[in-house]
């Protein structure tokens, strides 16, 4: 999955999506990212897609409001 264009522009991370992100999906693959957490951004339309994606793979994740990232 290509992550475009990323958090600099706060656009949804779903491939080819151009809508503003509303959610941050914080996740990790326990086999690879033991301590590090990755963040993908999501518009309201694609939030269920990301939740299903990580649930299916049994990856731990949490969804937070994008405004919580803006202060970081």
C-alpha cells in the first residue's frame, strides 16, 4: 500500500484518496515494530477500511482524532 501524500498535508493515506484526513490510525506490526508505532491518516469514508485491514491481520491499532496529532 502506498502512503500518499502523508501527514504534511493531512490527506487520507488510502491509495488515490484526495480527501482531508479526520482520523489518525496508529498501528504496529508486532513482528516488525516492537516499540515503534506507525500512523496512517484516514478520511471518514476510509476509516472502516483501515479498521478492517488491521483487525483482519490482528495488528494492534487505535484510532484518534487528527486534532490530537496537530499539537505534536
